[in-house]
């Protein structure tokens, strides 16, 4: 019986040793993801030679040696997560249970309260800090930058101190004009992070502008976005385009670098709230409810956990489904946020598909293409050739790449055609021939392959043939191809072949800049920190991306700072739940980022913005602004509508908050909420029940509020004359829908009307109907008149024949014509010897 308890004690002792090693940094970030920033200090600090004496430089080197000797136990600890197998999962939950039971003390935010005594530094860290401070006193820029980074990010287990970090960054900025320091000073002025400095958007723009002019990419993005959105400066499209172009030029160079075909761009920007069903939860947010909910693609894990998707595809693959096998290969090749890229695994699946159709040695076809095997195998061949071309998971080999591409081209695969064209364009393993490359690109582009369309457009552009180039760029633009956006941005910015359009150019440059996240954002570090529970480091990373204009980051910052996710808090029922850090409770800053996200057409953020004005969170309550936010969320031209916003508008009209009290209009908004999202049935019906009771009381007491009016009954027309009379009197309902009213509204309110165009259109419609009815009646009369004339003509002919008959036939005897049958017919009757010949057409015919 003692063995299980011994095992439990051993596990608890193991985690106690790991976590106790972290206790000195209980009030600092445990994230060590920024330690690499100190590996090459001079590159980050833009060393300009102002490094003090040689002795100070040696002190910096000694300090780095001490810092690199510091072990960070958290790096070992974070390896245990829920996706690490049985052992990892067990260790993960054991660690969580131990922290919950024994280490659930309130967190002390010493960087916000300087009166609290900070944690004691370890000996190597204390020695390194002393060496760096000594070098900093001699104006060594590397030492100043290292101290600033350690205080800001908490590197090397150093406790965070944002005020000290700001002082060091500001000191370095003033001393050397260091662009990295200027960027950080601007960031801290913009956010007021940690209470280190009061927010000042004007100073933030000033420092970011200085850093941007020195070539700091993050500040270039930030400055461009501020001019684009008009933050602390009037909106200036030309300035925004200028700075976005500088980042886009770097982004396009980065995307073209690396192996043939360019760098594989991984998307790390996503909204945290979407993982929980949206800002308002599953079924209440726009992203997860109603007909406007975000739709996932065929390879999306939106509606199922990725593990479940992989398990299902693996099951179908084992049953011989080649499409499932190919899909597994693509998932492992491309990777995703929750699935690490595995080129070896991807190649294994692609080879399984290819071997079902080709003999790998001689390339002969071994399977009939009855079930589309050849088509799927050709797609797998494209990826196998691409991996050989780029040296991904295998040694780079142009000959093998050509073999795979030619096999796919034989079946008309567009991917293989593009890759072969790329090899001829660059002369990789084949002779360099732009003409042959253009032929392959054209065949691929005709099958709507975006990369081929871009390269074909570039070839036309090099020849000065602008019209076909723009056509191919437009085609690739539909797929979001980065180079298509870039070339169209250049065309619109320089007015080549069309009138210059600064807004279009700025929008395209922004897309190009934001696609290269690895070049200038901290999304990857922020996502990793969030998944590891280090919310403080995650918030900093998202804030930096949010300042650069990423809407997803702005929504993430606001969501993390939002303390009003639920009206009724149940935290008192869960005493073990940790109270959020003071650092994560900042309603005014949350409102700023809700607003910026809403301005980039995030409907849920717009509704949340209205909630803040309604409740007075982080700002004085303003009911009219709240109503405006809800109305704007309803009217956004993003293809999405919020049932929550409509319900809120109904509630405000019901109670007369921020808008006129109107029960009938309130009912209209409640009904719209239910039409938009059927999942809101219960709250809407309860609200309507209460509203009808209030409206009934208002009616019987002769209240001044507009009560609910009964819906008009449909008109019925019993006779033709009644229908025609009502038709002519009530013209508009029959000929114009609500959509037509919206289209005609600008003409109705035209300040300089050009005549009765609206009524002329209605009259023309009625006239056309009457003309059609008249024509139909005339046709019916003509048919009737024709039949009457034929009958009269037939009677006249019969009378004439009777008058012309001889007297001998007056008795009614009909003369017999030679060859006529007794029944009056001239053809042989059935049974007659000549009947068969007559049926067959006669003899000799």
C-alpha cells in the first residue's frame, strides 16, 4: 500500500524542486524567449561606436558570460504540455495540480508598486548586473541596452521593472540616437505599459518617426499605421503609403529569398477570442453564430480539434482513401498553429499516394485512373518535386524534381506546370529559357494557379505590355498572393496605366507588409507565451503587433485586458482561481484597442466598444455613443451583422437610454436579432414578452410612448375590377422592394432634382403592364374573329355546292366517282390485296 504514496511523493518532490527554483522570480515573467536578443547586442543596439572605454566593453563580455551560465528551469517545464503524449500529458496535469494546491498565492506586481521589496537576485545574475551597471556608467551602449532589455522582458530570470527599462531606453536614445531604443520609448509612450510613463500619443509618434527614418522596420509599420488611421495626427494617405512601401519592399525581398519559389510564409496572427467562440462566447458572437459566422475551409480545424481531424484522415488513409492520404501530407507539409511542420512525415504520405499510380523506378503507370487516382497522384508528385527542388526534408536534387514534375504535367497538373516553368525561368537543372517558362506558366495560369499568374504578369510587365500584366495580377490578387498585392500597389501608387490611387496603393502595401509576420512581429513569441500561461509576456507581444496595425493583435490585447466578459462573476465560487494581475486590468487601454480593432471592421469589437461607453468602463459613460456603436455594428459593410448589437438597440429603445423610447422600434430590433441569429430565441422571446406587457400598460394608460402597432393585414381583392382599381391606386408596393428604395434614395433627396424621374419610372411600369394586357386581349379577339370568318366561309361554300347540283341529283343521291370506295374513301381498306402496298408507299416508289 505504501508504493503508490511513495510514487506520489516522488512526483510532488520533482515538481517542488522545479518550481521552487522559480520562486525567486515569482513576481517576474518566466518567459525566456527573448534571451536570444542579447546574443548579439550590438546588432540590436545599432552600435555607432559610443561604447565607452575598452574596460567597459570587457565588463559587458564578462556579464554576458555570467548571464549565459544562468539556467532557466522554466524552459524544461514548458516542454510538458497536453500534446506531448501520455507522459507529457500526465506531467502537465500533475504540474497544474501541484501549482493549484500549493503555489496559488497572490502575485505581487512589484513593477507597479515600488514600495514592495523585489526578489533577491541569484549570485550570477547579481554579478552580471553589477558589471553592466559599471559599464553603463561609462556610456557603454551595449550595457545600457542589455539592462533595458532585462528590465523590460525579464530575461535571464531578472525581475521586470518597466520604469527602469524606460529610463535605460530613454538614456540610450538620447545618447546615441539608437533606433531600437527610440522604438521602445515610442512604444512605452503609446501604451503607458506598467505605469512606467504616462501615455502620450504625440511623443509616441515622434519617437517612432525618428526610429522609422533610421530604418527600424517595426517603427516604420507603426508610423505608417498611425498616418493611415489618424492616430495623434491627421490622416495622411501619402505618408502612410510612403512608410508602408518601405516595409513592403523589405517584405517582398524577404519572401523572394531562400529556396526557389521563395520563403514559405507561416501565419501566426489569430484572435484569441475566436478560440472561445468569440468575444461574447459561443453562439452570441458574430464569429460563431448566425448565417454570418466565419466559415472554415475544407482543411480548417475550425469545427473540430486538429487531433480529431488527423485521426479521421489517418483512419480513412488506412482504408485506402488516397485523398485522405494526400490531405495528411499537405497538413504536415504546410503546418499550422497547432501542428508543427514535419517534412519527413509529409514526404512519406506523398510517396504512398504516388506509388499507387506510378512505378517509382521507371515511372510507368501501374494503376488505372478509374477513381481519379492519377489526379491525386499528380498533386502528390508536385509536392515531391517541390521538396527536391527546394531541398526540403531531402537533399536538393533538380533531376528528381524534373522527373516528378513531368509525371504530374502528363496529367495536366497546374502545380507541376508552374514549378517546371520556374525551373526554366531560373535555369535550374535545365537551360534558361523564358519562352518555355512562359508556356508552362500560361498553362498553369489557365487553371487559376495564382503563382503562375503572378510570374506570367511579371513577364508581360518586363516587356512593357501592361494590360495583360494587370489582368494576371488581378487574377492572382483574388487568391491573396503577396506579389500580386505588391505589383498592384506599385501600379496604383505610381499611376502606371491608370489614374494614381493612394488609398488602393496603401491598402495593398499594408497587406504585403502584414503577410511577412516573421520579419517584424512578435506573434510567435506571444502565442507561445500565452499557451504556456505567461499572460504578461503574451500581452507585451500582442501590444507590439497591435501598435503596428495588426487587427488580430488589437483584438487580442483588448480581449486580454477586458474585465467585463460576464455581467455576473462566479469567481467567488472558485476560490482557487487566480485573480488577474494588475498589469492585465486596464479598462481605458482595452477601450483604445477595441476602438482600433472596430475601425478595421471587427463587428464584435464595435459592439464591445459600445458596451464600454454604456457601462462607463475606462471612460465616462455616454449612452448616445453606445447607441451609435451598436448602430454602426449593425450597418458595417463587412458582410456580417451582430444579433447582440440589435438586441442592445432594442433594449435601449425599450428603456429610452441614449435614444428615444419607442416600444414599436424596440420590437423591430428584437425581431431583427432573432432573424440574424436563431440561437438568440430564448432571450429575444423573454424580452418580447416583457416588452408587450409594458406596451399594453402604456396603451391602456394612454402613455406618451409609441406602443407596439399591429402588423398590417394583407389586402385581398375579390373581383377583377376591385383588384385593378387597387392596383392602379397602390403602385409602389408592387413595383419596389426595400432594396430598390435604397438604390433610389439618393435621387429622392437630390438637392437639384432633374424632374419626376421616380414617378416617371412607376408610370412607365404601369403603362407596360396595360400595353401587355391590351395586346393579349387583341390577340384573343383576332383568334375569335378568324374562327368566326372560317365558319361563315364554310357555310357559304356548302350553299353554293347545293345550288350547282343537277336536277337528277336533287333527290339527295351523291354521284359515284370512279375508284371511290363505298365509304367514300379512295384508299384500299384493310384486307384489300393492295392495302399492304399502299401502306409501304406503293410499288415503284
